C-alpha cells in the first residue's frame, strides 16, 4: 500500500519528473530560487545528461518568469547561480554552455 507523501516529498518527486522529461510551459513558475534549491537537492553530485540540463534550464527560466509573484525570500538567484555554474562545469557541449551563460546573464540583469 502506498504511503502518504509529505508536501516536500511530492514537490521533489514532481521536480525530478520535470528534470527527466521536460517541463510543460505552466510548471515551475513563481518558484524563483526555490526551484534551484530543489533541483540541487535532487541531483546532489550526480551528473546530468544534456537533455536533463536542457530541461533544468527550462525549469529555471520559468521559475523567474513572473518576479512579482515570487516570494521575496526566493527572488535572489543565489542557489540558481550556483547550480548554473555547476552545470556549466559539468558539460563540454558548447551550445549548452552558451545556453547556461545566457541564463546566467538574464538572471543577473533582473
């Protein structure tokens, strides 16, 4: 019999699914830095595939789409920038490195 999940366990499982399969347009919005914190907790020291990195970039972009809806504590992209730098170091794909760099630049401009 399946056990009841806590809200945090459900969010982690949902985020793990988004990393693996890609995020629909409406997901991960208004999470801000919380999205990166969850992703970092889920992946730990594990390497991601190129597809998973692409999915993570989509999740992070959508997490900051509506800054007016993000909780104040999650506005500063501290965890997000750490995650992005880790992802940049983990790939040798120039196109992915460029996408990561563009995401970093966009977050620093906000």
